[in-house]
């Protein structure tokens, strides 16, 4: 199984859709047990709250620490040895990241 790490900063408007897209791809490919971890890097919006509501694990930084630290914290929190990293804003097609 694998852990999906998504660093996010002020992504309230897209984070739910991103998580739902990943969940859909996992279901369509009969992948169970994967975890989605959002690392909210000090957002001033509701990124963390929306992440939790969408069913992801949320880690929150008290202020903006940076992309690299967000990756490290997400990887440290991961339960699985295989890590998938993607962006919160849909820059990369999820189908390619997860099953490509």
C-alpha cells in the first residue's frame, strides 16, 4: 500500500476536489488502504478544515515553513513505505501520479 502526500498552502477552494479525485481513482482501481495526507503549510484559509472534512489526514504547520519541510513532515507521518507526492491544485493529473 502507499501514502499520498499533498503539501498545501491556501488551497481551500480546491483541496476537497483534489481529495475526492484521488479517492475516486483509488476506488476505480480497487486500491484499498491507501492514505491521503494533506500538509497544510500555515494557510490563512480553511485548507486544513476542508482536508479533514473530505476524509484526508491533516497535518498543520503554525506558519508557512516551506514545501520541503511539508514533504518531510508528510513522509514522517506516513504509515506506508511507498510514498506518492502530488500538488493540491491539480497541476499533475492524478491518474498519472497514482496508476501511471
